[in-house]
């Protein structure tokens, strides 16, 4: 396996799992959120506030287009599947892993992880976040070539499973 792209809702563990797999396989680790923040020299929160979500999605797509073929482990932002060009490109990619978890698991992780770089969660009710999750679930499934249900798995178990498939 040359490269792997990890998708899933906020709190799915995409960043942590990609780091672990990158280390295990000695692959470069590319976190699209971090790359975007570096490229624009602004935090995700500020980008959303000053330039808007549509701008963010287009920049996220440009990064995906630039890196999707690079031998690496790529961690994407949870909303990448909502932007049609990114969705279409992901569907063409070979190794797209969906880290699936129940909404309750994700929401509890979000509460403990913090929401600073997650403007779509800040100040939102649990119901609203659940609606967002429900609206995306099918899209993650459609782009994925492999799905791992992570509710009862540790990061090591997920990573070890994924390097074998
Ligand atoms: C987003 C998820 C975030 C980040 C941005 C938007 C989303 O990434 O890209 O706040 O729309 O779900 P994580 O999934 O890494 O939290």
C-alpha cells in the first residue's frame, strides 16, 4: 500500500490513527487541517470566521488534489466529503479508510478533545451536531474502500488492523 487517506466525522481519531500508521509504515503523515493552517498562516477558526466555509472547502480540496497520490498517510477534515469536488476525487482514490463510530462515542470524544479548531461544533446543541453527523454518514461510506468500526478499539488496534489490510 503506497498511500492511505483517512476520513470520518470529527472525533473519529483520524489525526491520531494517521500518526500511528505513518510511524509504523515509515510514511509521511499529512494532516490537511494542519497544512491548511500553515499555508494560510491562520487557525481553522479564523479561516471560517473571516473567509467562510466555502473558501475553506475549496482550499481543502486544493490540498487533497495536490497530495492524494503522494506516498503518505493523509488525515482529512471531517467535512471534506461535503464538498463535491473533494467527494468525487476521494471516490477515485484507492485506499480510503472510514473510521466509523457511533454518534455517542464521537460526541463524547469531541467534548473531551475540545472544539477550538471545530467551528461547526462551537456553540451548537448536541442535536445539531447529530444532524451534521447523520447528513455525512452515507458520504463517508460511499468514498471508503475500507471501513473500521472503532467504538471498542484502541488506537493501536485500529492502526495494527489497517497496516495488515
Ligand atoms: C470540520 C472538521 C475539522 C476541520 C474543520 C471542519 C468538519 O477537522 O476540518 O473544523 O466540517 O467536520 P476534524 O475532523 O479533524 O476535527
